[in-house]
C-alpha cells in the first residue's frame, strides 16, 4: 500500500487505497484508464486473495484513524470517508472479524419451506 502517514486524511487514505488496489488488481487499473495495467493480470491464487483482504483491512484501520484527525470533519473529508468505508465493507466477508474471506453465513440459501399439506 502507498505510504500513508499517521496524519493522512480520509481522501489521502482513499488515494493510497486506489494506488494499492491497482497494483493488486490490474483489471481495475485498466478499467480506471491506467495504461500500464492493461499488460498484467491479477493474482488469483490464495496468496493474491490474502493480499487483497489485507489491503482492505489495513485501509479500514487507516480510515478509522484518519476520521479522528483535525480537518477530517469537513464535508468533503466526511463524504469521502463514508463512501470509502461503504465501498470497502459492502458485501465483503473480509471485514468481518474471525471469519476470514470465505462465504458469508448470510449468503447461504435460507431453508425452503416445507410443502403445505392439502386439505
């Protein structure tokens, strides 16, 4: 992940996250228009998936710290922090403590109702 100091505000954390994400996921980089990304593919191995999960968790920790800093209460910083947190936590089992990056327990199908007996 890009070097973010302890005084990084939410927008700086978001910028560093995008830089690191493009390194881990060149397809996203290509989508965002980064020419160098078009010649690479992401690492789909377990190690690559772990690196992506680590980036997500580290970014959330940095965002938590950034939101407590002076200057983080401006409208732009609050909006950026809220959007980044929403993006990182939406449908991501990697943000749930002690569950790893496997399928979410809520992603399983609910039990089907038993057929009603006809009268």
